[in-house]
C-alpha cells in the first residue's frame, strides 16, 4: 500500500500557487484510486498554516510542516533538508510535487539521499491494476509514455498546466511541525531579489486561454513590395493588450534578429514554439503569417483548438495541422479583429 505525500512550498504570500494545487489534485486522485493508501501533505515555507488551511478539506489525513525564515527562500541546501525531513516523517513511498523551479532544483538530490528515484515533467498519474503509473512525453512531445517503477520512494514532479487545479473549500488543519536544524553551511546562499521584465514586455503568459503565434511572414515584403514590420508589431501588441493572450513565435522569426534583419523587438527565443522551442498549453491557438511546418507544429501538441491565417493555401496548416485555416492577409484580418475587440 502506498503512503502518498503531497509536497508543496508556499508562495511569498503564504498560500499555495496554481502549480501546487494541480499537483494536489493529482495526489488526491491517486489516493482515491488506491484503496488502503494513506495521504499526507508536507508543506514548506516561512509559515505553512495558511497553506494547510487552504487544502484542509482535500482529504489529507495528516499535515506536516517545516517552517521558518530559513525556509522562505528557494535554496537547495535548506529545501533539500526540509523535504528530506518531511519524507522521513511521513515515511512516504510516493511523493507528488509541483514541477516548480524550486522543486526541480532539489528533489533529485533528496531522492538520492533517501535511496529513492525521481521523474520530472509528469503529465498524468494513474493507477492500473493496483499499481501506480506515470505519464511523460518523449522525443520533443511526439510520443507519450506510461510507465511504472518498483523503486520507492518515488518522486513525481508534475508539470504545471497539465492538471486541473484543486478547488475545494478552505478549512482548519492542524499542522504537525517538524524541526529541521540547518547547519551554517546550509545558509550560505541567500536570494537577494528578483529581476523581472517590465509588465508590458512580458508577452509569455502560460495561464492565458489563448496563444497567438507570429511567423516570419510579418516581416516579409507584402503585396506592395515593401516590408511593414512596425505595423506588424503594433497589430500584434494591440491584440495582446486587448486579449491578454500569450505570444509565441516561429523559429524563422526569432532567428531573424541574429541575422541582422528587421525584427519585432518584443520577441526573443523564449517565445519560440516547436521542436527546438516550447510546447505550451493553452485552450486555443491562432497562428499568423507562419507556414505551419512539422518542426514548428510539434510545439502545438497541447493547443486544443487551432486556427491559422496564412496567404498560402498549401501551407502545413492547410494539410491537417489547423482546425480552421483562413487564407487571407493577416495584416487585414488582425486589423479588423483589433477593431472588433476595441
Ligand atoms: C531540426 C529543426 C528544428 C526546428 N525547430 C523549429 C521550432 O522549434 N520552431 C519553429 O517554428 N521552427 C522550427 N524549425 C523550422 C521550421 O521547419 C520552419 O522553417 C519555420 O517554422 C518556418 O517559419 P515561418 O513559418 O514563420 O516562416 P516561413 O516559412 O517563411 O513562412 C512565412 C509564412 O507567412 C505567410 N505570409 C506572408 N505574409 C503574409 C500575410 N500578409 N498574411 C498571411 N500570411 C502571410 C507566407 O505565406 C508563409 O506561409 C526547425 C527546423 C529544423 C530543421
């Protein structure tokens, strides 16, 4: 019988973030489908009471916490010590945690310390014939594998965005605090602050329902023999401002900056979707001025509804990659769409 430990760190305000609530849903579902399993929550942060209360009605039989100023910041040494203590206290055989950068940094080390194994980028956890299974994508999201492990404890880092976030009512939870005495060496690293791009330069929004993808066509010569890159930039930014959509790009477009061509200044390689780019998760996607070639559309694997605007009726989108293809001038279409949105 599995002893399931849901593991989470708090956000700066003491609450559990969306990624943690998604992992909590997954852990809860595993517990529900594993008769005889036990289910505990292990929480780390400056203070963990608010986080425990947030998930109090979620079915965990026990709440364990490691708290204090030393555990407020993301730091390998203190996080690893806290997680190790929680796993040992819970005697966990399965540890389900959100795949945040904080946990991605330390859970492999903890698994090694306590003789377990870790798997990252998990997109599904299930129980088949009484055995725990995990899903993960391979070969740049082209193939999905379902696998089991006999090794325990088994650490599973759940990819944010892959599960529905738990939405139960808050309640009151009694947290059993675990004391972790950190040696001075575990306190050497301090987080001195965060550097974020300006709010209006932040075009990547993982939680947006819609992804807008810009292709190289936006910077190509148009019917009048001229390029219209500044107009393209304005159309795209106006659309993003009005819809709060996330912005993706084709490789050809982001590569142009490296080749000294006219570019859209708000795009970087981080926006690139595809085989050598990102595979974001959004309900809908709209591709503009992009050919929809295979290495690009690999990145659309987790976009549920796909539409494209291209001048080329024979492009990859027309060959089965899009649900709807508008064979049209994206400058004209997006100008009209922005007008309607305004
Ligand atoms: C190993 C490998 C890995 C790769 N990985 C990736 C990857 O991760 N991501 C990626 O994107 N690509 C990747 N590629 C490149 C990919 O194959 C394509 O070359 C690239 O995606 C093409 O970008 P594009 O469609 O923006 O540009 P283009 O192929 O130049 O297409 C531009 C399109 O814009 C259209 N257009 C022009 N003007 C307008 C207008 N006014 N209105 C509407 N449409 C217009 C044109 O008709 C054309 O279809 C990879 C390639 C290889 C070999």
